C-alpha cells in the first residue's frame, strides 16, 4: 500500500469465508473495537456495514482473500470509493503468531485489522492487474470445460463406432476427430448406415466440399467404403447410436467454434502481462499452460518461498508420521488442482523440448519411479525455477549438459 494513505480514522479487517465473513473495525484514535460482526456474502449487507463505518470518518478495509470468495467484498468496497488492501497468507501467518493462539474468525479479523492499522505498508494494493488475472482465470476455466466436454463427446463417438462398425472406427483414426472435415462427415451421416445409404459418389462429393479436402476426397471415400465392405451385418441399436453420433459431432463443432475466439482472447490478455514473457521462455509452458500458471499463481510475493508455492500447487512431497512409521506416499488433498495440472502437464511437455528435463525424467525412471512419480519430481524442481524467475524477473536459461 502507498504509505501516503496512512491517515485513516477506522481500520476494518475482514476474515473472508465462503458463505459468511467476519468484520472487525478499530478506531484509530483510541484503538477501540467499534464493530465486530458476521457478514453474509451479500452486497446489501456489506454496503450497510461500510456506510455505517464511513459515517465515522475515512476508512481502510483489509482482507485476507482478494479473489474467488473474496471478490464480492473487494468489488463492493471499490465501488463505494473506499480504499482496500490485501494481507498475503504469508504475512498473515507470521503476524498471527504474535497474537493469541486460539484460532477463530474473530481473532483472524482482529489480526487483519490490527496489521492494517499498525503496518499499513505491509498491505498489498488490489490493482487492475489482479482483476485482469481473475478474468484470465475465468477464461482458462471456460476453455478447460469446453475442451473436456469435447473430449467426452469424442470418446462417446469412438465407443459407438466400435459398437456399430469396428472397421470404420479404425479407419476414422483418433486424430481424425480433431479435424472439422471428419466431424462434418459424422454430423451429416452418423456412421456406416448413413454413409452406405448415400453411396460412394455422393459421399465423395460431400467430402470434396469441405475446405482443403477437394483433392483428398476420392482417396478418403475409397478408404471408407473399403472399410464398409468388410461388414455386412447391422448391429442392434445402430440407428439410435448413429443418431447420437450426429448430435455429438454437431456439439463438438459448435464448441470448437467457441474455443477458437476464446483462445484468442486468452492469448491477448495473457501477453498483456509482463510475466507472460518470463513464463513463455520456459520449455513446455506454451500458450495453454502459461495463462493457467499466471492466473493461478497470482502475485508471487504472497508465497514465502518456492516450497510454499509447490505445496499450494500440490507438487511438494507430503509425509505422514505415526510413531516410528514414516509414510511419504500420502496423497496431497489440499492444493490448487488447476495449478497442479499446469505444473505437471507443462513438465511432461518439456521432456521432448528441453535436454535437462529429459535427463532428469530419465534419471527418475532409472531410480525406479513410475511415470507419474517422475513427472511430479520434475514438476517440483521446475517450481523452484518458476518461483525464482517470477521473483527476480529473469528469463529461463537452459542448463548445459556435460558430455
């Protein structure tokens, strides 16, 4: 926070919760608690409390969460023209040690309020950049949902093709369902019954009308009809399954039309951040995982070290100890799963692109680790690199391998 903004009459600490928050206000003049109450996640109630405190004088609001469940408080406060700051989890943890050991919403709200009053400069400003990262996060989540739904639809199509005509499914390979021309074929004909009814000449004409497929149409038609001639029997339920295939293909085409402009928006917003150049320099990050990493990590200063970031992202080792028994294989449940996926998937993508990553992955496999364990270990090591790069504003420098 700007130290010029220290002249406040009231300091309000709000402990953010999913359904209810706890607000505690201290008067600067005598440090007396003038309000301590629960607030619903409701704009009218938040406004009412802030208006009541605003009648006393100039107020500063401090929160322990600025995104997700804290966004309503932040948005209402800013809309009312009231200054607001963010106490990072790391700072909250360290400051709370100096207060009572009893954990409660009231105590947490008091800590936030007291830190805001005594150490205003330790609050982080909630900037336009934070709001843009929240937008980026929402867009990444939308893209993920659309892609996952398309994947489910493609798997359904493959399943029904196998159940109705295995030879046709083998001919329409896995990668073919990523191509609009093949999806148009399935949208139009459904499967082997629909294609057979159309006849090879008419089918070839339809394929020839698809962009970039005019010259390929005779070859594709011959290949598909050769597969159709290998089966004469009609499986039970084929008509119904082909009707479902048509619907699924149409849905995939529709969602793909939404994904393309959404990805362009994500790319434009992502590259507007200075951190994007840093993340994009890391092998395996790319256009998909870069925006996810940026939006899910948020402000790098809220993490006390790389280990804190790794724990939040679910790639830090988790141990369970009981007596003399030490179990290092305990699954980490409490973590940001979207960030964990980005860490692990970008690590796996780096293996064929980065010599050191390939060496480290092979080393872990040679040690007896299975694929998932080796990738998790690589992701954990890369978290140290990502943390240092974002903290220092430095670009990725490939590690030289000894020959």
